[in-house]
C-alpha cells in the first residue's frame, strides 16, 4: 500500500511540475517579448529608467538649505522632467501599440496563461481523484 501511495505521490509531483513548467513557458515568452521591445526601443527604456530614478529621488527628504538654494532650478527641472516623461509615455505607448501590445492584448494573454494554469491544476486534481 505504501508503494502505491509513493508512486501516486511521484505521479502527482510530476504532473504538478509539468503544469508549473507550462505556466513558466508562457511567462517566459511574455518576458522575451518585453525584452525584444526594450531592445528595439532602448531610448524608451532609458527614459523610463530616468523617470523611475527621478521618482525615487523625489521621495528622499531634503534639507532646508537644499530647498532654499535649489528651488529655482528644481522648478525648471521639474517642468522639463514632466514634459519629458509625458513625451516618453506617449512614444512608449505608441510603440507598444505598433507592436500589438495593447493593454487589452496583454490582459487577454495574462488571462489565457492563468486559465491554462488553472485548467492544468484542475486536470491534475481530477486525475488524482480518479486514481
């Protein structure tokens, strides 16, 4: 009886790993597409990195002296950064749409991956229940 349980455990583990690998393959493909997009538009990636860096820098506390001396420059830089971020956002969105990576498509792909993973898990559980 314990040999049968051990065999069932190995079979269940094997099926779970297969379901996991399938989900991982789908996620990897999505990651590769994102990497390809970055490779095709490195300036957009650079701009996004700069915006993220600016956001983190803005979250750091500043001293009164920094505020007094840097305020005039900060206002100009902030305005320019906003314009650059808006331009980068528009360019990035346009490029993603051009590549067919719209929010709806990405949501559909994520939904398909989640559904396939859930179906694989349910199939494994059903098979185990029959055994």
